[in-house]
């Protein structure tokens, strides 16, 4: 009996001593910054900028009280997941999901953002400190599917230029950050198209296309038909949508297509008014995308 009492007392003491250590450890792991909620008015603009809809799966890295994912689910019927290192915030977020009757579509998980599985995301939300944004950049670039919209509150991804930026006044941010303004950034994750491609137009010409890419920008594009060099123009990559003009003699062909891993397919329009024809492409030599 005495021994049991001693053991219980020891356990209580150990738990008491461990509690602040655990709390301190959580604070140390918050490399993305402390919990500072995005004001609701800013959340609404973030979801609007990302054009969130009911087919979306929204992931918030460093989800705090869950406001971004909860709003996406309640206002736009989206599904999603929040990741936060703080177990109390995760508990609170899951309780909110239960309260709003949306726990079948959203969940919150205690995890380090660097370990998060981003495979399901169609939209990714961020409000993390600048150094963490830079540290996360290659994970986002390499693990998010082409076409995923990334939206961030106030902090950008350095050399990976945003595809869209908006700024607006938010009086309540004065008390939180000292600046009564919010800036929102949006990126569309690009497909990786760097390398050489062999293009075949259905029932017609074959071309070789060589592309250099830095993040979403095509920095150089050259082409040839046999030994004849050609100069592609207006080369555009947005998510997995790829298009360019190919002047060949007096004809300018307009290629529109989609990238899927090592292949592309789409339609090519010629200026003579004929119906568009199909084209396909296969990557014949890979090259690294420049990400610095
Ligand atoms: C500025 S708050 C943003 C909260 C929420 N996304 C919002 O916009 O309202 C940052 C959140 O990131 C969490 N966090 C910081 N470092 C983290 C890490 N390494 N892994 C997971 N969560 C982290 C913090 O606990 C905090 O809740």
C-alpha cells in the first residue's frame, strides 16, 4: 500500500515537472512562428484569391485555430486539412469542425509542417515567418501537383515570384503586426517542362522543342524541324497548361496543351481556318528546373 502511494506521488511529481518541459519543446518547434490568427476579413480574401470551390482540398500549413480550412469548408463546401505543431490548437480546431458539423470533410493534425503529406492539396494556405517560407519553398515546389494554388498572408517565397499579389487595408492588423495592411500572394505550381521534347502533329510535321525553366518562367525556348531552326514565341506555362506560337515560314501555328509528367498533348491551330489538329509530345531529354 505504502509502495503504491509512493509510486503515485512520484508519478504526479514527474508529470508536474514534465509539463513545462513539454510546453517549452512545443515553443521550440514553432519554427514557423507563434500563433497569430489571420483576421476573418483576410481569410475571406485569401480564399477568394485562390478561387476555392467545393471540389477543392485546402491544406493550411501552421493552421492555428483552423480558421482558413474551417472557412473554406463552411463557405465553399471544400474539404481540407490543417497541420499545426501545437496540440491544443489542433484539439480546438477539431472541436470547431465537430461544432460546425463539417468533421467529415476537414481534419486537423499535429505535425511539423516539413513532414506534411501535400499530395491531396489543390489549394495550400500559409501564414508563416519569412525564414520558414524560404525553407519550405523546395518542398512546395517539388511535392505540390502542377496547378495547385498557393496563397500566403504577408510573406512571400523569395525568388519564386508570385503570379498574383494584392494589398489592402485591415485596421485590426495594426494591433497585431503594427501595420494596418495585409498583402496576399498567390502562386500556381508549374509543371516541370525543362528539357527537350519531340512534338508530333497528327498526320503531319515533327518538331523538337528545347526549354529552360526557372520556377514558372520559361527562360529560353528553341525549336527545330529537322535541321531547320525555329524560334517559338509567347511561350506560356500556367500550372499544367502550356502554350506557344511556332512561326514556320509564313505560317504561325498556335499550340495549346497540357503537360502530364513526361508527355504533353493538345491542339494546334493553323491560320488557314482549318479545324485544329491534335499534337502530342514526349520528353526525350530532361533538364533541371532552376529554383534559386
Ligand atoms: C501565424 S500562425 C497562423 C495560423 C493560421 N494559419 C492563420 O493564418 O490564422 C502560425 C502557426 O504555425 C504554427 N507552427 C509554427 N511552426 C510550425 C511547425 N514547424 N510545424 C507546424 N506548425 C507550426 C504555430 O503553432 C501557429 O499556430
